[in-house]
């Protein structure tokens, strides 16, 4: 079972119709299941995963 370690929350926005009725809509984040080096599976956002890969590339 993957553990959710991301602290990010979904975005909330208003949808406006032509009659100006507003409806709340939740836009979820892009969570990806990733296996760490110790074999543990975690769920992190795609943005965080991209930043981690970028940092590893710079260190190497």
C-alpha cells in the first residue's frame, strides 16, 4: 500500500455559467506512485517528482 507523503491540497475554483451561477469545483493534484530505494512505495505529486529528478541530475 502506497503512503501519501505529499502536503499539497487540491485547488478549489468557481465555475461561472452564462447566468452567473457559481459552482465550486475541486481540481485534484497529479499523484504518482513511486518506489523508493529501500523498496517502500510512496505517493507524491508529479511536480515534486520532477524536482527530485532534477536535483539528482544536478548532483551527478
